[in-house]
């Protein structure tokens, strides 16, 4: 009983120590891509876990492990908001880059690109999807369980960009008709 009560208190203390770091990461995440995002998340998690472990490690192991799991889950849920912002920023950035490249393509002499239009579009989408995949996968830190969310965004972005590319092809080919 005492172990449970004291471990709960120590869990709250550990969270209180990293709360400002989580809030600062959220603010940075909302405004743009954060270099080393996953490392920042790991650092926050490690700080909270280490503080808790140092203070509560001597209590009953069953209670200790239960409360430690709660702490990890709570920190992951808070960091998820930052992760979600980062994923959305990366996705929007990729989408905007493709729109910009398509506008440049539409401004070119259409006769010079019409024969290779499909190849040009495929290469544009492939390069940008590859870049997004790399960015989004680098956001995940070990043990977070965020991989399915990354896969969902990859799939949705791919569909969005394919629709955008097909609309561009139709527009260009329509100008030539």
C-alpha cells in the first residue's frame, strides 16, 4: 500500500521535471520540423524514467514496474502530440514542394516535356515520397509504437500526390489538344 502511494507520488514528480521540456518540444513541433526530434523524445523519456527509477527502484518490484509502465505510457501520450505535429508539418512540406515543382513544370514549354511527362511525374513523386518516408521514420523513437501512424500518413500522402500528378497530366495534355 505504501509502495503504491509513494511510487505514484514519484511518478508525478518525474513527470513534473520533464513537463516544461515536453511543452517546449510541442511549441517547436507546431512551428516547423525539429532536427533530432526522436532524440529529444528519447532524452525526455530517459530523464523521467531515470528520475523515477532512482527514487522508486527499491520499492516492491511489481508495484514499481506497474507505475513505471504508467509513467512511460503517460510520457508517450504527451510526446505523441508533438510527433503528430511533426508528421503533419513534414507531410505539408512535401505536398507544398510537389505543388511548387508541378507549377514550374506547367510553366515550361509543353512540347519539351509532353513525351516524358509520365516519367517526369513519376520521378517527382518518387523522390518526394522517399524524402517524406525518411523524415517521417526519423521521428519515431524506440518503444513509442508510432510506426502505424507513419505508415498511414505515407499511404495518404502517396494518394494525394498521385491525384495531384494525374490532375497535372490532364491539364497539360488538355492544353495540347
